[in-house]
C-alpha cells in the first residue's frame, strides 16, 4: 500500500474519532424540543417543535393518549399542549408572562414510531411593550429526563425592535435576550408626497428647466407651501 494511501486512511480514522457525534446526530433515545421566539411590539410568539426519537416515541405517545385508544383526540392534544406550556418560564423585564395556546398539531402513533412525527405547538404572550431597553428570559422545563433542546430568537419583523444581546445556556433549554424598542416615528409632521412635489418644482425652477411663467403659479404655491 502506498504511503499516500496509508496517510489518507489514517487521516479519515482520526476524523471519525475526533467527531464521534456526527455519525449519531439523530439520536433515537431523546425527545428533541426546538423553540423559536418572535418578538412583537405587543406580543411574544413562541413556536415549539417536539420530535421524539424512535426509542422514546411509545412513552411520549402514552403521555398524550391518556385513554389508551391508540389515537390522539383534540381534547388530549389540547391538554398536553396546555400542560407543556405551563412548564415554560417566560419573563419580560422580570415579570412573568402567561403563554396562551394558539394552535397545535399532533402526528399519529405510526409517524412517531417511525421517527418522523413532530408535534407543533404555537403559543403567544401579550405584554405591554413600550419604547426603551427590555430583557427577556425563556426556560423550557418540559421532560428534562428525555429532552434534547434547541432555542433561537428570530429576527424581528418590526424594524422598531432590535435584539442587542442573546445568551443561551449550555443545554439550550433557556435563553436570555436584551432588546430595544424604538420610539414610534411621528408621521404627522409632513406628508411625503407634498414634500416631493414641492422640492421637485423648486429644483426645476432653480435650474431653469421650468420657468415661473410657464407653470401655473397656484400649482407651484400648492407644492411649496408644504415645504416652507
């Protein structure tokens, strides 16, 4: 065997030992809980995806299907989602925020058993908001005996909100955010279209493109009076 081939083989083996988790990225014995947080001016939206591994799927299904009939009813789905949200701790500026269930989607037992069944829970909390600097703390305490966690804050859709800092714990069960809410812009000071109208006529007249006698004086005055 050539020296180059031997070196390549040894290098490949070294990489496998250096990154042992890569081969088992999708673990079968964990309950993956991925949370996404979205900040609004008057609410916080929480989206949670729960995916049980094949080995723990029967246990998770049994937690939901309390009457043991092999299917998840709407009442059972709502009860589990509500119970799960009560195990979430969400604080804004040191004040506890209550999460309200918005919607949920549950897979079948067959999908869970195959490792492709993901539970989706959407919730929100209403907060008073207001301009200035704010802090948010999120902690997921649902089934730590089985859970593997992920948590992320989405880029705010509203440009008046800016996330300035974020810190996750080692297990990603929790995250702490610092964000700023800008003061609302006063839109009553000057309408944008009269401003553009007036400035446009001012530039044209100034460069001699349009003479003062060639345009109706009233029309010019209509545009300029909003500028001055």
